[in-house]
C-alpha cells in the first residue's frame, strides 16, 4: 500500500490521545466553527468601535474575512496538539527546515495548476476579458493584490492545518493512510456546502483538491508546501485572474479580470472555475501524477533496501 506508515503518521503516534474516527471529524469541524465564531465576535467589536475604518471598503473587508477567524482556528489546533496531544506542532508537518523554500515551491505549483485550468478554459472558448469592470484591475490593483496575499496565506494555512496537518495525520496514525486521505478531503469538501451557488461538481472538485493537497503532504512529508499550493490556487483565482473563489466574489482587485462564458458545466459559471470540468481535469491529472510519483519513490526505496541486504 503506497500510503502505509508515512513519516507524519508515525510522528503523530507520539500523541497522548488519538481520537477515533467520529470524534476526530467532530473536533475538526469544531476547530473551524469555534475559530470562525470567535472571529465573528472580534469583527462585531471592531464594527462597534469608532476606529475610523471604512467597513464598506472591499479590500478591508476581504482582508478581515481572510484573517481574523482563521487565525483563531490555527490557535485552537495548536493548543489541542500541544496541551492535549502532548506533542510538537512540527509533527503536523510544520518543520522549520527549508520552510520558505517548501512554501514557495508549493506556491509555484498552485499558480501553475490554476494557470492550467485557465488555459483549458481559453482553449474551450470559456473565458473572455471582463468589459464591465467593477474593481481595480492591472497596475491599479497591484497594491490591493499585495495587501490581500497575506490574507490568503493565513486562510489557506488554517484550512490545511485542520484538514491535513491535524485530521489526516491523526486518522493516518490511528487507522491508515487511505482512510485518512479520503476522510480529510471529504470533510474539506463538506465545509464548503454553505458557499453561494454550490453544485455537485464544485463539491467534487473541492474534494479532489483536498486529495491533491493531502497527497502532496504525503509526497513531501511537509505541510508548508500544501499551504502554498492552497494559497496560490485561491490567490490566482481571485486576484490574478479575477474569478470567484469557491463561489465568493473577490472585489478587492485583480491583475486580469476574466469572465467565464459558454458551458457552465465546463467553466464553473457563477461559482468560479472550481465548479467546472476544466478544474476536474487538471485536478484529476495532478492526483494521478502524484500517486505515480509516490509509488515510484516507494518502489525505489524498497529496491534499495533489497540491494543493501544482498
């Protein structure tokens, strides 16, 4: 089995408590719900204070929505790992070694993946330049885009820490890698059920992206790269190409403002590229490539061990 006894699963077995399947899923959902609830309270307090902030400003609101609640999700997971699991957060794949390099490598992969989706959409005649521009675009959007980027970094890190860093590794340590990968990816998809204009293909693609991120963690034995892919995937959709991200409009600005046209099933329509078959194709091919790479790596390792004992 290509997902047996992965390094991060073995490290997670250091935990003093490994919850069962049901409790692990409930806890993962609780991290998200409680973190967002606390973030909502903080936002409410900020709204009530006379800070002189313009809460009708799209840039400010997008940044706040991408940071406040998600910061508390990260804090909650870290507290549970440290004080209940009695283990280091590094066992989730958050190693200090080559942190920046691993993150940037993943970020580059994420940009390439979304660019591949856009290329497919272009070849199919499903994208065109938006003529009715309602947000800063091009050189007028550069500052906004740079301000929003840290928000995507925090938001994606929070989701990866919950679903891959915590849930996948806990289930992998207690059960096996296949269960861990499928359950964590499925929960990732289900957490998006409340998004506007959700569809079957959208949920399927979000689950596929979860499988992709999980396999990348298993391949690299590192969570930073998956955080980078996730951040770049969202950032490219919303602030490079100007699409909706998981059904949510991004109005802070984009380098290019594209509009999806033609067949909604292929393009994703008003939900954005994540709800289209173009995204399914790119994600599916990428998953197959990662499975092949993991399998080849294990075969090479197995053959080298056999050679050593000859």
